[in-house]
C-alpha cells in the first residue's frame, strides 16, 4: 500500500495517476499531428484540381505544431524526475492539446463554409 491508501500501480494510487494524463496526451497528440498532415495533403490536392485557395491548410500547419509541442511537453513530463516540473509540463501539454483541438474545430467550420 502507498501513502494515499491505494495499491502501488493500481488506479487510485498517486504514482500511476501522475503520468496517466501525460501518456494519453502523448499518444493522442502524436496521432493528431498525423491527422493534420493528412488533411494538409488533401487540401493541396483539392487546391491543385480546383484552383482553390484556403486559409485552412495554413491553420492546420499551425495546429500540427501545437499538437507536436503538446506531444513534446507530455514526453518531457513523463521523463521528468521532479513532481513540480512534471505537473507544470503536463498542464502545459494539456492546454496546448486543448488549444489544438479548438483550432481544429474552427478549421472544420471554415472548411464547411468554404465548400458551400
């Protein structure tokens, strides 16, 4: 048992919960970088075929950088030995990830209205 009443390595134990968010942000943000890059590629194909210019691909490139930065911060949080530094990095990764999701939703709206 650990100091907060949970078994070591079990849900509810402090040590496992500390890295839980970082692991999920790390995996999800890495996937979202790939999604952004795929959609940018699709934008380029559509732009060449239809002579269409859009701000969406530029915003998605910035969005990919946000997700990449969130991924790096989550990785650094996982590697950190100091609890305070780990929490700051994890919060930063979380905020960047949420900002990236919000920007991606905005780009989806932009694409939807650009198609009409």
